[in-house]
């Protein structure tokens, strides 16, 4: 059984960044990816707009991924593709990873683990759409894969449910390929995607967006023939009597992402109900010593630049990991925040520059994010606007503020006064 200092599970942008940074710290690194090629979801994202923060350039998804893949190739990193992790066990002061690939079953020993397993899309059954099960119901990611990688046209006349970014991007992509996008329907009263994607993908192409509406039924035997659209109330429950039939041959779902954390759960990693990802400290280590998490497995990010950023932090800290008694305190986030990451701070670590990721629960203009320590305001930053679909980041220095294991630390978003 080969031994490593750091084993990274997942070869998307987070895993690539983690492997590179861990190797640069002098660690022996193994990178495991279940697909044939590295790059994760970026392989099928042929639109540009990636890398503006990290590289100062507008790159397509494959171009962005290729830069990190090239960096991996220049380093002494063992890469295992088409390799599926079947089990992970904590033992002998480290971990044993059981995996299977074309060469058979293998075991890998490692001092630390970095979980960069990404996320998966919600399906029609997970959002309670009734009806038959004909061909023509796709998640937005599947439709993107069919169009961009396989050269197949999944739709001629389609309805898109959900205004998430991939759904908005696919509305534009399918329009450019000649399909008729009848509309994007969103159950919430506000859009779920980035403002720039609303303009560049919908408004610029005259694709209608319908808010407070959802698909309640699918019609068709062999192929989708239509869908039923209903208004929803303030609790997002369908309103009886508002049903409308829309003829189409395809329903594309962009109704949210779920971080993939089955491996984390088997190791006893604590999950956050808000993010659906692990609870981590400022070093991106979970409550299980030696297990780190990053990227969309930790929380769903808007930009790949942020995914690479926290992947690099997780990989670097995994390589520096030294087992010692841990003292952590919880970072609170009141109901004004949809979520905040990290959720804890380790007191016996240098938390000098800790990057905080957060989303507001409601759209707000002129609101302030405030940090309270033991009930006293310690930091405040005003934002021109905050929107739930748009994640915000902030780098804070927690050193020198006198934190103890009994300190009460809480973030709040307070609306504009007056």
C-alpha cells in the first residue's frame, strides 16, 4: 500500500488547486478523479468569463482547467483517473482509501484527506414534479454535456425550470443552437442567478423570465409533449386554479445543487444544515482531524476563482497539518445570513488572514455586515447591495482580538438605517 502525505479526492478546479498547493509545501500528493479527464465541470463550460479574478483574463472553462492541469503535470503528483473511491477509513494515525479502477482494487495510505468532490444537480423527483417519465427531462448540466461535449441537440422547443446560472447559460446556448426557449420559470419571487447572467443570457436574447411560477406536471409518453405551469404563493406552494399548459418537447431543470459529501459522512464529518457541506475552520479542516474540504463540496460557489482559492488554502493546510490538541470556537451567523463559511476558528492556529464566504438571506441595499465579539461590535463593512444569489467574500484578521474558547462570535447583516 503506497503512502502519501495528502490525498485529494476530486480532480475538478478545487482538487487541482489543492494538489498543487500541497505539493508546493513539500508534501507527497495523490490526486484521485473518477472521470477519464481532469477538470471537473469546467470541461463542458465552453462559455467565457472564467479567471477574471485569478488570472485577469476572460477564459473558457476548458482553458481555465488546462492551466491547472498543466501545473499538475509539472509536479511530482500521482494522478489516478477513472478511479472510484469505494470506502475511506480512519486508522493508524491517518487514513486508508479503498478505490477501484481498470487495474483492479487498490488501497492508499494517507496522513490527510482533502475532499474536493463537488456537487450534483437536483432532479425532477427531488422538486416534486408529478406526471409520467418520458424522454426529454434533463438537468441543465446534462443538457450542457450533451450540447457542448457530445454534439447532440437535446431540445427544439423547451421550458427551463429554475433561474440558476447553469440554466440561464443553457437558455442562451440552446437559443444559439436554434432551439426555441419558451421561458425560464422561477418559483422564488427573485432570480437565483448572477445579475450578469440574467442580462447576458436572457435579456440580450429576449428570453422571458417568469417569477413565482413553477412546473407542477410533465405530460408525454415516449417524449415530453408539454408541462403544466402554476403560480406559487409566498411559501412557494402551487396555487390551485392557476394551472397553465405549455406545449414543449423538453424540460430542463436548474433547481439547485447538492454538495456531494457521502465520503465525508462515512468519516463522521459534521455537516452544516445551511450549506449542506462540512463545518470547517479557517484552515478548511473539518471536525475530523486531518480531513479538509474545499470547493463546491464545502458550499456552492458562484465563481470558479473562489473554488480554486479555497482549494489552495485547504491543500496548503493539509500539507502543513500536525496533529495537536484542538481548541475551536463557533462562528455564529444569525438569521440575516443564508450561510457563512468557515463555521469555526481553531484557537491554537494562526488565523491571521481568514477568508469568510457568505450570502445574505434577502436582497438588501446599503446594508452592513457586522462582526460582534462578546456582544460588542468589532468590525463593520457597508455594501451597496447584497443579493442571495451572489456570494460575498471578506478577509479578516482574527489575531489580536483576544479570542478565547468562551468567546461569543457572531456575524449579522443589519439593514440601512433611515
